[in-house]
C-alpha cells in the first residue's frame, strides 16, 4: 500500500499541469463570463483538499460562445427556436386543439407525456428526452398498409399498386406537408444545424417533420388500436392527398 | 487486450444457430441507418426510385412497377382509373386445377376453398418480359406491406424497448429475402423452373405444367469461365436473384390470402408460418462499449452508476480460473457474469444487464390489430451519446 501513495501524487501533479494548459487556452480564446482567477483558485483549493483525486473537471456553465471542455447551460440545450422543452400548455396546445377537432368514432384523448413525445425528435437534447422514433415507426407501418388497402378498395384490382402516386402516400414530403397544413408542427423539438435560421429553405427538414404525422398515427394506434388509427388515416390523411 | 465484441460474438455463435438465416449483427451505439441515395448518373428517373434501402423487406415494399401496358390517368390519385390494356395472358381457373404441383401446394398450405388456384399460379410467376402482364409484381408489393405491418406490430408490442436499428434487423430476419426463401423452398416445397424447353419436350411433360413452378429470370452475377457476355443493356430490369424470386412468391401468396379470405386469415397465416419461427434477437446486439452505455442508461433513468462486485471465484492460481461477478446499481443486482478473467466477467455482466433492459417483454402483450387490444407500452427511445 505504501508504494501506491507516491504514484498517485505524481499523477495528480500531472493532472494539475494539464489543467493549467486548459485554463490558459480558455483565457486566450474566449470572452465568456468566467473569471480566470475563480477557476484557478477553485482548482487549487480542490487539489489541496483531495490530493488523492486523479481527475478534476471544472464545471462551468457558459452562455454564448461555445468552448470545448465546458458544459453548456442545460436550458440552452433544452430548447428549440427559443421554445423551452416541457409539458407547458403552450407547447402542447396546437396538437391538443387538432386532436380535439377530430371527429372519429372514439374521442382521442392522449396523455401529456405522449403528446410531448410526439413533438420530440430523437435529435433533440442528444436523445435524452423521450422521443418519437418508436411510435412514428409504428405509425408509418400502419400508414403504408392502410394506403395500400385504400388503393385496392378504390380500384378493385391491383393495377395501381407500386405506382408513383401510391408510393407518394407515405413519403416524407406528404407527411410533412400534412403536419404543416394542420398546424401541428408549430412547436417541434429537434436539433437543426441551420446557420440561416428561419429564412433557410430547409428550415423545416421534411424527413424530421414528417415524423410528427406518423407518430400521431402511431400514438393513436398504441392506445386505441389499429382500427381507430386506420379510421384516422381514412378521414384525415386521405382527403388531404386529393388536394 | 480483451475486447467485449469477441466475447459476445463467440457466445452467440455457439449458442443459437437459426436454420439457414444468418442474422447480421448491428452496432447499437450508432444511430439507425438512413436511406441512402445512389449516385444520380445511374438512375435519375425520379427521386423515389433512386432510393436504396438497407434491408430487403424495405426494398420489396417500395418497388416501382415496370408495365408498358398500364395506362395512368391524368389525376394520379384517381386509383380507380389505372387500366391494364393487356389481360389475355391469364391462366384460367380450370387449367390451374390441372397442375399437380399447384393442387398439392394449395393442400399443403391448408388454404381455404375460396383461395383461387390461378392466384397461386400468378404468385409463382415473376415478371419475365414487358409484354406479359401475368406476374406477381403487384401481389408481392401488397404482400410485403401486410407482412411488414404484422411483424413490426408483433415486435413493437412484445419487445417495446428494442432500438430501431435492432428492430429493423430483426424484422429483416423474419421477412427478409433469405428467410422467406427458406420458407418457400424448405417448408412449402416450392420448386424452381430450371429445366429447358428441350428437356421438357424429351420428358413428355405437358406445356401447362411449367406454371406449377416458380418462373423467373435468373440474375447472372458471374458468367461461367471462358464465356463473355455481350449485351446491349447493362441490366435486364426483370432479373431477380434466387432468394428474391422465392421470397416474392411467399409475399404474393400472403397477399392472395388477404384478397380471397380477408385480413384476419392473413394475420393468422403470418402468425403460423412467419412469427412461429424462432429468431434469437439477443444475438443481434453488438455492444461496442457496454460499460459506457450502461452508465449512460442508468443515468438517464435516475439510477446509481454501475458497480461490479466479485461474487465467487475458483482457481485463481490455476491455469483455468473462473470468476463470477455481479453488476449492481446501488443495492440492486442488475446481472451477473462469469469469465476466466475478472475483466471478461465484468464485461459479460454489463452486456447481460443491457440485454435485460432492451429485451424487456411485457406479459401477454396484445397487438394493436387484436380486437381486445388495450393499449401498449410506448418506449422513450434508445439512449445514445
């Protein structure tokens, strides 16, 4: 045991020198609201208190400019386009209003948790919040089957299957346009790497925004079953194709 | 240094070998594979056609149809007015009943009397040239949609926590080309029409009997040695690989079942013939950094980070020691692992803990298409870095 002690001391002094270089880097490249002395002093104190500790990381929240090695302010990660993540009524309002306006054989009442999950994409906050990948997958499967069944019921034969129009019925373009037309994509939590902001042509990427529609279908199916989900597709989505 | 991947790979290879289906391992620390687009020079007809899918069941669902006799109305969503100008090639029901292999296939699959024999003949006819309309192209697309839905709803309700990449891999091992080939060839006994016209003539076989076998244009990937292939077109659009042709016949037979006997019987048929096959989902997982992943998983679920404790050991000083360790979160035992070194045992316990989480199975789960369905478990999604 005795031989162990000197080695850790060496390691911690190495660790200290590494921290010095890091701090000098921060000082050189940022104008963030952190004082150099503060971190330095904190580290030294910590070093003295816990000389056995091998790894030390200064945890500082930084707003504005990003610095490698510094953890970002959580409230910055947990928001999209200035909208804060959460079950607030404002976030869920567009979706709730739309679901209330539906006239299906069963009243669609989904819990706030699942409504929030519908409007959260997996790119949001590194997937740490519940996101819609699984329900949108289920919804997509139902939509594809329902669309195929619809084509057959219209024509009475299989001629139109595999046509462009048939495959268009579950394309990202169609689903994203549907979400936009019903106004349910007003609040959507996802991560977009768009320097242009709202004027960017891809401000609403179709492959991401299409998951709203498919996860509404999936969420209905996961609570009320396939029949109601198909009824939703027939009464809501299919009339939208014709326009 | 010991790596986790070798340990898991070794284990899965020795434990389960599923008939003729080789399951592709999926790294789960990466996000699911997106649709790739081919380079625009090769196929620039339209955007949807040029998409390339990773799994064969996805490709089967999104196929485009090559049929020069199809007239498409101006309003493309007017599905009732898609007309086919060439209908004279179809085989009659009376003729279909004369083919022994069709009759025996009908009986073997225990199809209802409503199921037309001519549909079975159609299911076994892959497209051969653009003049003939009598083929299973559209039936197989419809069938793959039915199959895909029922298999995915089964997996989503029974294994709600599977990451999407694993889920798709598993669906493909149920209904991908190779699995369906195995069903068609080895369980249903569908034969391939490989004899030439001359051989048929010499064996005195009626012309009609060719309809009883699976007919398709074989894709030649490698010509025989000393033979040079001269061809104007690079690819014949009707060329199919053997597995795809057999798989399409299975998809078409299921579509026929929907058309003749309704959705419920198609569902039961899929339960009996497809979902009854055993697929070892746990062998699809391939964790690159199990310890990291487990720590992250526990953190997002507000649990204490994993600690590994030695439970028992034997033969530490011999050449074949065995250690049994437990992976704990606080006081909760997540999983145990054994191995010939402490490191191996530790990694194994991490992997088991992760698999126990991902392969969670609700008791007596109902699928959304069941009449007594009463809600299902909706997962939050896979946690990644």
